[in-house]
C-alpha cells in the first residue's frame, strides 16, 4: 500500500528473528534432528542409505498430504482417501495384468482416483448441509467395498506376471541411493507450497477456511474451490496408489488402510488447523518426514506397529495441545499487563 510520500507501506509488520526462531516450523526442524539422533542410537542399521531404501512405501502417503492440507485449510475433511488409493491401485494392477501399455496403466490409475475425487467434490458442493466427514465416510465404505468385490475371494492381486511389470520397476528405481519417488515428492511439495502461499488459489483457501460466507460475498467461488480441491486429492490418491503398487508389486484389501489418518496427522502435526484458515504446508512437510523417519527407525528394531501408532498419537495430541497452551499463557500475560497498567 502506498502512503502519501509514495513509499510502499507494508500491511503486516516484518517478522523479527525471534519470531522465526520460536515458530512451530523451527521447533519441528529441531524435532526432526532429535528424532534422527534418537533413531541412530536405538537402531544400529539406521543410516541414510537404509532410510532411503525403506522410504518409498512411506513416501506414497506424502502425496496425499499436499491436497489434504488444502482441504483442511478450507475447514473440510476427507476420510475416504485411503479407500481411493486401494481402488486406484486395484484398477491399475488389473489393467496392467490385462497386457495394457504402462502409459495406459498410469492413465487408468489416475482416472480412477480422479473419478472418486470428483464424486466426493460433487456430493460436497451439492449437499452443503451435510458435514464432509459424513459424506466421505460413506464414500470410504463404497470405494473400498468396490475394490474388495473386484479383488474377489483371494483379496489381492499381484504384478508377478504383469506386462507392465517393467514400468512399475522403472518408477520404483533410484538415482544413486535416492529413490525416484523422493524427487517427485519434492517437486510436488514446492508446487503446492508456492500455490498455497503465493497464488490467488492459495489465498482463497485461507479465506474460505476463515469464513466461507465472507469469502463467497467477496467473490470467491467457494463451490468451485471445494470441487477442485477434492478432485485434486482424488488424482493424488491415484498417484499414491501407483507408487505404492510399484513398492509392493500388488494390491490387496488393506492397501491404503489408514492413509487418510496419516495424511491428516501429518498436516495437523505440522500446524494446519482442522478448523480451517491457519497453518502452512512447510510445517506439514517437515512433520511428514519426522513421522516417516520415526516409523523407519522404530520398524528397524521390530517395534510392534500398534506401539508406533500410540507414539504417533501422543505426538499428534501434543501438537494440538501446545499451541492452545501457548495461547493461554499469552492471554494470561496480556491480562496481567492490563491490570498492572
């Protein structure tokens, strides 16, 4: 904004160094370092080479984080995404086993995810009186049910004799010790972060999450934003299914199970509010790699998966409680200063 002197006046005061040091993102970076040191102590085989070797199956979940963060920023939610991953992976395997070229396999997998996401988006914008938790709970059951019907009695499909086996091997390859999927995740992270922080689409996400009615009257096409966000999440569920299949060389009825909870946990632990309008993807991305590294480290010492879930749950509860405790302390200090004045 320009003042009378013609100089540019910033609407927001510039952040001080102290603000960056005490930010949630800075705390997450320190936690990421601490987690890696901890894993190095508890596991004799925890090193960068082994971490990258085990990482692909976990990176498939991070594809869901980016569009899930967009939906959470609008104050909505999608708990059907794990089932979309399952259905997309199942269709991809069947198309591949039918002898189709790998490009057709990719299109079929992504198209399945896109169709599921579009259905979620359509139901969300058509029945605004219904909570998206209820809508996506219903589609979660439907999508996984369809996958289970397709998979039949065996409950699984393998790529062992697949014509597209070489294609899946290619996308599960490495550049040195770093898996190809890591680079793709990094590119997606940059694009989604830039869009959220620097583009009109991102500003609209925050506006809807803060006050959807005010955003609507300000000219934001709320329904279009909702439909597009759910569609994007569906497409990336297809991407997740594709890379998960390349890591496991098959699909079964448990493929993608709890992926929706993991994506939501990564976002919330990263500072994104489930109420909408608060948080950013930078913290969510850092938190995603904290969770991935912790899972790899604890998995290397054969810790019970249920115990790992308990630890992740505790971390998530702490992530939700800390900002509230901090805000409460700040409010008390402000009230004390007002009384003293």
